[in-house]
């Protein structure tokens, strides 16, 4: 019976002891890892707290100190979290292999040793049993020694942890004092910055007010200058008109003006090809084949813009077909309702021309022939019935006569423009 109980004791006690030792070793390794991690985090905090050796401005220093302070507080929080996690792990391990459990296990081990001693006394006559009991007793002594070492290591680890806690508390107090100093300095710098900003805003507001006043004064000066310029422009127009009037009296008569000239007809239709058009000038209006017109569009203010030249090709009683000889601008074609003007054509009645004396005799003969070809008359003297006095370069006697009768003066270039080459 003794032997049976002796056989069961080693099988139930030894594995429990091995598990306890393994758990304790794991707890000790975890504490060492936490301590090393804490020291590494502490070094990172000190390394991150170091400042550069540059010389930033006051406002950059304030901003940098604020950034360092925020990072510093964040690192303290991380370190505190790591310590809390280590404490939780140690507390959990204490629940598994705490001192009270080790003491309880030590009591069981002592009881086992006592039983072994008793068995040794009762079974002294059996040498084999004595040897086995002694071996078991030696194994129990080894376990007791390992248990003692484990208890010592745990106490050391707990003492190290307590020391680390105390050190962290001391450093936290120091960090809090530094943080308060940083906060005070930051508040002071912010106050100075706000005062500087308020001063600058006041100066900016004052400058803006001065700029507004200067702009207002400049606008008044500009308005005054514009009014003076308008007055000068009006005076200039008056003088120009007076000069033109004097020139007109000197030359005689008013020059041919396309803007005030009466149109000979209007464009009714333009061929899709852009090469021909139809005008409301017919046989009953005095139209003839080969008669040419300058086509104008009426722009703003009644100004006429030249677009091209046409030539009558086929005459009907009320209209004619004309070919488009040329365009001033290909992008501005002749369109419906454009007006046709020619100094050698008047609807229903011919024009009467007088050629200035300074025109060459041969040229004068050619001009007379072309003008009369289209039903007009060329006479030698200016009368009330004269429509145009044709001059070449310099006004002469006939132009002076035109001024007396109020006859318009036209230059040879304006006439030949619509006479064609032949």
C-alpha cells in the first residue's frame, strides 16, 4: 500500500512543478522584455527631444517649441501605455505563479519530504526502496532549490519594476514642470505675436485708407483731365471743320463723300458661288451693260465700309445681273441689302461733269469718252446744272467756280475706279 502511494506521488507532483517553473521563466522573460522596451522608448524620447543648432526666427522658435511639446506629450502617453500593458501582464502572471502560490507549493513540497522521510524510516530494510527514496528526496531538494531561485528572481523583477515605476514618476514630474514652462513661454510668445499682428493690421488699415484717399483724388484728377480732353477735342473738331470750310471755299465746292452720296441701287440677291449678284437697277433707271459700282455696307454711325466692285452684265427693265469683279476682304463678302454707289450713275437722269483744266488733253479725251459712254454729259463750263467738277492733283479755275455754285468736286481716281480698263 505504501509502495502504491509512493508510485503515484512522483507522477502527479513533478509535472505540476515543471509547469510552474516554465510559467515563471516566461514571466521573467516578459518582464525583461518590457524593461528593455521601456529603456528603448526612453532613449527615443531623449533623442527626439534634442534641438537643432540653427538660428530660426522668434516666430519659428515658438512654432517649433509648440511642435516639440506636442510630440513630447505624445511620447509620454505612449510610454505610459506601454507601462500599463506590462503591469497588466505581470498582474496576470501573478495570478498564475504569485508568491502565495509558490508558498503553497512549498508547503506541499515540505509535506512530501516529510512523508518521504517517514517512508525511509519505515522501509529501511529494503535497500532498493531506500535508494529510490533517497533519489526522490534529492529530486525534491533540487525542486526546492529551483523554487527558491524562482522566488528570488521574481522578487528581483518586482523590485526592478517598482524602481522603474518610481523613476518614471520622477521623470514625469520633471516633464510636467518642463511642459508648464513651455506652455507659459508659448502663451507669452503668442501674446507678443497677437500684439504685433494687431499693430500690423492697424498700419495696414491706415495705409489702405490713405490708398483709398489717393485713388479718389486720382480719379477726380482723371475725370477733370477727361473733361478737359473732351473740351479740347471739341475745340479741335470745331477748328478742323472751320479749316475744312476755309479749304472748301479756297478749292471750291464739297468733295465727293461716299458716306453722304445717294446710292444708285441696292443688292437684291447674291449667287451661292459668290461670283454674281442681282441689283435693283434696271433699263428704266438708265442702266447700261459694263456700268460699274462700288458696293458698301453701312456700319455704325452711318459710315460706309467698302466691300468690292461689281459690273452690270445683263439688263432688265427693273433689275440687272452683275458680276462681282473684286472683294476688299474675302472674309467680308457682298450680301443682300448692301448699297451700290457710282459717281457716273444717277437713277432716272444723267450726271453733268466738267473736267479741270490741269488734266492732260489726251487723258481728258479718254475720260470724256468713258463718262459719256454711260449716258452722262461732259461740258466745258460750270453752271447750276453741273453735278461734278473732276480734278486731278491741284484745284484750278473750274474748282473755284464749283465753290461759287455749290458743285461737288471729285478726283480722277474716284472716277476711274468705276470706269473700268476699257
